[in-house]
C-alpha cells in the first residue's frame, strides 16, 4: 500500500516532499531526480529553493516533452524545467535531461532509456496525475510495461494544458514520455495532487484496480510510493481516515512506509 499523506494546503505538501528530497541528498549529493512539470510540483520546488542547499551535483531527468515545439519555446518542457527547477534550485543545466534533447524524435525513446540507466536510475521520481489518470504523458491504454516513447495526447489532456498556451490549437498533438515501466524503475515514487478535480483520479490510482485504463494505478505495483494530496484531492478516498491515522502514528525506519 502506498503511504498516503493528506494535508491542508499545497504549500504543506511542498514542505513534506522537500523534506524527503533533502534527506535523499544528504545521503547522496549526486542523486538522480525525476522532474515533473506543471503547476502541481511548484510548491515542492519553492520549498526546496528556500533551503538554499547545494544541488550542483544533482542529476535530473524530465518526465516528458512536447514534440514540435522549439527548445526555446516558453512552454517547451526544457524551458519550463529551466525556469522553474534548474535556475531556482541552482542545478547544473548540463546534468539535466529532457526527452529528445540530444537527437531526433525517432530515436529519442531508446536514447533516453539508455541515459537513465547510465546515470544509475532515478532515485526519486516526482509525479503529478492528470484528470484522465495519466502520469507523465502515459494516456489511458498505455502498457504497464511501456518505456520512453512517442505518444499521441488525448483531446482532454490538450484542453487541460491549453491554459499554458494562447489557444487550445497551439497545444502539440504529440509528446515523448517516459513509460510506465520506466517510471516504475525509480527507487521512490512521490505523487502529488491538489483540488477536487483530481479526486477521482487519485482514488482510482491508490485504491482502484491496476489497469491500463487508469495509468496512475501502476503506482500500486511499486514497493515505495508516497502520495501527498490536499483534502479536496483526497475527498474520494475510502480509507482516508486510515491514511491520516498511519501518518500521525508513523514509525520512521530506513526505507519504511505505512
């Protein structure tokens, strides 16, 4: 069972996840972080930045990238990662990778898989979840064993992301994303979600059946998962009272969880 932490605010969630990342970096200064984009992880990056840690040796791998945007486009995930993570945290940009950043799209999946393995794997992967239940850009129907590859985005995902663009038509149709199998190789998965609009997806991911129809449910196959949600995102969880009880009475042991 995942460790589910229910908090009052997104800022409180950011502090909890920043604590986890700081503990990792104190033990392994050159740890490999899996970097998610979007609004959900922003409080985590801000909380981590306030700690003024030396993160110059940290290596990072973004979850996904649009196909068809120039690298300098403000909404390319290379630009977003640079703006929201690399610069505020003082990461070395040469140590941070984004899918398809060093070669053609046709070989981007194999190249990215190789780079992650050569780095020793992702130690801690930050995740958000879409309203369709996707993690990364693994849309419903994605294989639970899938690796980094090109995917076609659903119209729902494109509409959800249209707020970052001038119009829905500008949202790219395709992406390169880490696969569910890639994500499941990380040492620790940390899934964040805020707001009532994510409640159904979170309930399915944490408590529903494991199914390709809800890609986020793949987290149930991982031995170490922390899910941090606000009250609104937790509103459809059947076992919310138990999660609160387990968190309030947690026993800190190395690698342990509820």
